């Protein structure tokens, strides 16, 4: 039984051992080793200088913002409705009914 176990272990490790044997690479410190050519690309290759852009008339811009639903509509929050969203559809909280006590502070802390 022992020879079969040893054979199974060697058979399992054989592919890993052959994967470790690679073609001889030159040592990194060898000054005679060939090095692939490098290509330098400047960080400013696609740079476009500053240019003054023409300004739109402010009335047209204000009308466009109003059509979008205000600043919240511009940034994509027009679909949210509720307090604090700035949406005109948001309703204020309902006032307390007359049957509710004016203050519940004393009933919580006895």
C-alpha cells in the first residue's frame, strides 16, 4: 500500500515540478542582458490649453433650470419627494390633532 501512496504523491507533484522549469532568463544584474525597448509618452500628449468658452445669456440659463425642476432637477433629484428634497411636491407635516396631548415629555420620563 505504501508504494501506491508514494506513487500517487509523485504523480500529483510532477506537473507542478515541470511548471517550475522555465527557459533560462538573463539575470537582472547582468549588464550584457538584452532589454526590450521602452516607449516614452508624455503626460501632456492630449493636453488642450485653456480657452474662454462663450457664455450663454443668463435668462436662457435660468429658464432651462426652471424647466428641469430647479437645481434638484438638474442634479437628478426631481424624482424624490419628501421633506428636505426641495421638491415643490413635498408636503409639510400635518399639524397635531386636538385629541393629542400638547406634550408627551412627562409621560415618557416618570
